[in-house]
C-alpha cells in the first residue's frame, strides 16, 4: 500500500512509462539499479537514465544475466557478460 509500481514493456524502464515524471516529482538525482537482466534491461535503463542526467549506479551483486549466443553461434557465458 502506498508503494509506487510502474509496469514496463520495453528494455528501458523509461520507455512508454511514467518513471521519468515520477522521479522528477520526487526530485530524484541518483538511481541505484538492481534486477534482471544486466545485459539487457538493466543496461538499457542505466544508459537511458544517464542520458536523462541521473547519476546512475548498477549493483553488480544484485543483478543477473544469462549465457548469450552470438549471431554465428559462439556462446558467451553469463559470468563473462556480467
């Protein structure tokens, strides 16, 4: 109750959501990001936040990622990507 919940459908949490306006209303300057997946949603949100002028930190121990295969089939292990 009373907690702000913002549902997202894109990689960046700022795309097609009210996150930027909500953070602005709270006079937020610094963001600390955690969650899934480090090489997609967290990366996109962090880059977008930086573009918007937020000081942004990603907590490596509180994020996760998955193995990824390149277009030519080479496998990159999650711990290397992370």
